[in-house]
């Protein structure tokens, strides 16, 4: 019965379930079965908004250059670049590189 | 006879409260220390303890303002956000070592973390996500908490989080989940009344009832924070003023038991000292209800 899994089996099950939910929230994968889709979208947007605030705080020069383009550019970037646990660069550095490659803004 | 039994029950409850308070000591009225609030923490009178985001402080190079607080014997509680106690994996040894070292350097009365997971599938969520309230998840959380307790030189308290989404087919309520974890592991509780308020609004249910179902004798301290309604969801922002309903919950909690401390949190849109004073005064008034 599912109620009495040994700990390692419980870890494997929880791991698979959590990976699915995070994949939906940050990795553009669909909402896992049984979840309220609207709530998954609201949570995903809240996570991107928090990320945007943190990067903006770390890179005020970028905020000044991108001005009104910040919101849609950051949103595009965040949707395509989930924060990886093994990331070597900071999110702000990655965003700066992405903006440089993506467009017209020439940034240092 | 009924009155006598009532008195016995009351005495037992008081004794249990005292046990928890003893293991942590009195904390009083607190404010979350943030770099942006360094000056406010120094200026605003009556701040009896602070909490510091564990991941933002290097134990080998404590910020001078924290050292100054310690020199005045103001308790500083390391508050972790990155351990992912509710995650599938065992707690990261590096993070545990950091928390333990910080607790020692600060001579902290306890360490707190969240009943949440923050990473999975190779990704970082960047925020605290709710844990499925199932038996397997309960077993994993309890194992992670026990491993953390063994690594820390002081007691651990876990905090209930605010959620925007919930897992399908929960096997128990949030408060039952917390109570079972506390019973199995002996972990203390950091009750965030604003998060109870948020979840009651976002999922229905009565925050007061949820509060009453918590094991009062396990409560180490309490969080209070502000939030905002946005498109039908309550967001626990730590950036807006504390709603009256959250103070109502705090008053209710304090009239049920006596938490060792109650701490106000702001993470951005930092308010003026005058505003902090008014919210800290409301907290102080609530804490006095416990002694009436």
C-alpha cells in the first residue's frame, strides 16, 4: 500500500511529483494532473515577478537602459531560462548576456 | 469537580507552554533584520529580538550592525529559506553546516526554516512551495527535519508557508500535517499568522480554526507580515502593511497561549520608522493579552 512506503521509495515518489510541479512552474511544462491550471499560472507568474525584482535589484544599470522594455524582455528570458540548481552564473549575469545576444541594446 | 479538572488541564497547558518558552527563552517583540532596515533596527525603540536571512549572512564576516545587536544581548535568530526541508532530497550538508555555524556565531536561541520545498527536477523555484500533505511526504519531511535537528546546536522551528496553489487529494489539513510533524520530530513551530490568513483566503476555510488546531505548546514564535489582494488571490508580499485581520489572528493566538516572541517582516517597500513603530506597538499590545 502507498501508505507505508519505505523512506527511499517515499523520497523517489515525492521527487517525481515535485519535479513535475516545478517543471510546470518554471519550465514551461503543462500543469501536472489534478492541479488547478489557473493557480499554477498565478504561481508561475509570481515566481517570475520575484525573479525579475531580484535581478532588477542586482542590475540597476540594466533597468535604466531597458526602461519600459524590462518587463517583456525579462518575462521572455525567464520563460526560456529556468533557474538551474547547478547554474554557475548569477541570474543577473545570464540576463545581461541574453539581452546582449537578443537585441540592439549594447551593454557591458 | 469540573472546575477542578479545568484547573488541572489549565495547569498542564501552562506547564507545556513554559517548557517551550524555556527551551527558547523569552524573545519578545521582534523585527526581521534586513540591510535596508539596519538603521531602523538601531533607531526604533523596543525591538527585543531580530531574525536574519541565513543565506544572506557569512558567519565569518557578520555585518557590524548584527554584532552591535549581539553586544547588547539582543537575540538573533537565523532564518533559512534555502534548505528545502519539504524537498525529496536529504538536506544539503553544506547548508546544514552553514546554519549550525551561524547559530554558534550568533549564539542563537534557535534556528528556523520552512515547511516547503524550493528546488526539484534540476531547477530552483526561487520561492517557498507547499508540500503535498500525504503520508510519503510526511515521512520524507520528518526524516529531513530529524537530520537537520541532529546537525544544529540549537532547537529548530519550522514555519507554515503561504500558498497560491495546492496539491490534489490532500490526506490531511495543513494544521494536522504540522501537528503530526511536531509530534514525530519534536520540532518547534514558527507560526506565520499572515500565511494562515493567506491560505484561508486563497483556499477557503477559517484561519482562526486552523490556528486553534495547532499544538500551542510547540509554538516557539510567531511571524506577522503584510500582503495584498491581486486578481482574487492574496499575495503574502512582505511589502504592504499588515491587514487588520492578521492582527486579529495574532490577538487570538496570544489569548490562547503565550508565544516566546512575535516578529514583523518586511522584505521590500520598507516603511518609515513611524509605521514600524505603529505595527510593533500593535504586536506588543497583542502579546500583553497573554498575561491578562
